[in-house]
């Protein structure tokens, strides 16, 4: 894994652990991100983590780019032995697959899609070699997902499936982005799933929708009163398929301030996961049983 350092104009440095997303690259990026914050380097004004990289902003009147590069590379050397484990939480996210709202939207934008004759789920199932949409949906929700970054728009999580690389679902984005995507759409692009935190433009394939808000700038949602953004890097997600009746029930509970997502505290160890992915995932999901 070769780290790449580059400048972004006069005030930014981009640090990329790997061109490919991997959990090893994520953990190294987070270790460096945490080390940079802990170092309190004079002149750094902002640090923004991503899937397998981070970018920082600095004041060139307080520290030169060259000096900062030297400091960053020294910090990298000190993180080589950092533990690839974390205390985190696994969260059950309800998903109404094949919902009417994303279906109506995707049909409005078929001319921008690779396969105008079907739906996004039809296309995703076919190119990934599944015999049916039902089998594809099962593959999407049957294993947990790792939140590798939060951003792009406020509160939007990028989720990386906790399976071997040969089992990864991969679906390209639309040929041309849509000008509309329903709020809370569960989308997919490349190897990442996501939840659109707000309504707006988008290019990810649309698989379903969740009734669970994940971003609330007014902090009126019961479980978002302490912080307006629900997800944080390192969270683990288990999708739960629901029907329309369950969707409506959860929406009502959210409106009444009575809904709380199922959450369990867990430990995630990358070495243990790589040694036994099936067993690790089973233990993670079992933790929700008592939540």
C-alpha cells in the first residue's frame, strides 16, 4: 500500500492511502487522520476524512506546504503499527425495497440509464449474475456494511459491504446524473451503498427507501437531538427489508418522537474479520438480537 501525497492549490494537501477502497486502507487513513488531529500542528485549520484518504487545509502564512509534508510523512511512519480494530456500533436500518417513490423517479430518468427497458434493480441483478431481483436484494441485505465515510452532502454515509472482494456487488452510476432523488433513498454506485440524506440530484442506482431520518439540521428527531448527523465512520449497518405497512408505521413513530433505531455496541477487529468473515458477520448481526 503506497501512500500518495499531493497539493490541492495553495491551502490543501490530499493524502491517499490506496487507489482502491479496502478496509486496510480505511484503517490506515483513520489512524493518520487521528494522529494529525492529536499532533495539533500549528497552521492546520481543517481535516476531512474520506473512504481511504483524507484532505487537510492549512494556512500557508503559518506553515509552509513543504514543512507540513515532512510532518505528515513522519506521522505516517508512526502509524504503521496502529491496531486495526475499533469499538463501534451496529445499527439496523429498515429498507422498503421496490418502493413506489424511487420507482416513479427512476422511470422519469430512464433515458439517462444504461438499461432504459427495466428498473435499477433489474439492471443491478443482471450485471451481477443473479437469477432474480429477489436474489439480488437478499445479497444486498444479508451481510453487514461498514460506514467508511460521511459526506458529499450533509449526513450521507458511504457503506462498504463486509464480504470478500469476489463477492462484492458492483453497479455503475447512471450515465448522466438525475436532477431528482427522493430523500432517504438507498442507492448504489461502484462498490458503495449509500443513503441520500436529503432530496436532490444524484447518479447512484436506486434500490429502495428508508423511513428513518439520518440528518436533521433542526434536531427535532428524537435520536438526533444531540447531533444533527446520525452516522459516523466506523459504524456498521444491517439492512432490514420491510413492507409498506412497516414503512408507514415507522414514519408515524418518527413523527411522534417514539422511534429509536436498534443499535448494539460491538468490537470490530480487521484481522479477525479477514480470518473468518462469515463468523465475524454472524457475531455482529447476533449482537442486534438483544438490542
